[in-house]
């Protein structure tokens, strides 16, 4: 625990320090013209632990949603 926050009507909630380990299952060979679309969490872990290959891993940005609010596509990709 690194601290606590006070929430009206709920009292104090602990604030924990969160960190993620080295990503697993990455390709052994990455071609220069290849990109991988991954979750933001995976992209953050790759950036932290494998900055040498992080430019090849992108996240969905500017999502397009269907009538029910579900992500159906994206207008762009992003780097973390």
C-alpha cells in the first residue's frame, strides 16, 4: 500500500502500487515492416521491458462504435 484516498460515504480506500512483469509470447523475429495491434496494457509492458521493439506494437485509437456502443473498428492506431 502506498497511500489511501478518502471517498465520501465510503471511508478510506487503499492505494496500491501496481506494476506488470515482462511481456510473454512476443514474436522471436519481427520484420521491419510489421506491426502488431495489442491492448494498451500489453503495449505499456512492451514499452517498459522491450523498448527496442516497442515501435512495432500499436493500440486502437479513435474507435468507431456500433449502435450498442461496442467497438466495431478504429479510425487510427496509436503508439504508447
